[in-house]
């Protein structure tokens, strides 16, 4: 089941989500929201053993595992553990919202793309250039904001060990924009998660 607030949310999660929601209300710009939420997620990392259960470490055949930890009833924020086996990657995507990501175990790799066609909201005629790469080790917190979109691929190369990461998004993350780099298009794709 999806963990709703109240008695079903672990007190650590409830307090963290409350802090995130306060940041959303207090800050008009997403860049300021992640500025406030990033240290809160960093602090939460010290307590993951208290609220992460075996179900949050489930693996999925054929793709990386997405296990829900919390989704707010109004869809305002959502928190997931992502379980990465070597060789598992996302498609090229953006989330259409802000997000804060922390690595719990292993090294997660993020490869960035930069949109250079001069448009933000048009879904075809998209031109992307490959950008830099970030290697996220345990204890690292990274963030992103939308518009201009943060376009990236995340995963673990086959030569590296498995990884576990914790992802907070500024909405229920049940779909995202997936890019076809060669065709220059993107479309909104539903993404599954384990509840
Ligand atoms: Fe992503």
C-alpha cells in the first residue's frame, strides 16, 4: 500500500515531509525549495535504518526497482528508494518538477544532456548535446529544478557494483518526459513503482 501521512508514516518521514512542504510554501522559486530540502535529506540519511524496511530494497526483474516510501495524499511530494543493478539505466528523461536525490549505497552515475534548440516546452525539434557526468557516492545529495528541464540518464555501468538511492520529487512521480535523442522528440511516459 502507499504510505499516507498520519499513523502510517514513520515519524522521521512525517517530519521530513513536513519540512519539505514548509519549504514549498515559503519559497516561490524551485531553486530555493531544493536549497532548503537538500540539507534536510542529508540529515535524514543518518536515520534510514529506522524507516527503510526490507520492502524498500526490493529488486525488479529486467529494470531498476522503484519502491515507494511515501506519497503525500495531494500528490505534492513523493519519496522512493531506487535499486540499481549493474547495467541498469533510465531512458533520457526529465521529471517536470524539482527533486532531491541521495545515495545510500554504491555509486550512482548521472549523465547530463543540454537542450540547445532554444525552446523549453515544444515536444519535437529537440536538439540535445551531451553534457557532463556526475558520480554520486554514498552520502552525496544532489538536486535539480525544472524549466529549463534537467535532462539526464541515471544508472550504473555494468563494470560497477549495485547502488541504492533515495529520491524525493515535488509531485507524485508516476510519469516523466522521455526523450528520443535521435528523433528530437519527447513524450510523457507513465512509470511504474512498487507499493
Ligand atoms: Fe531522473
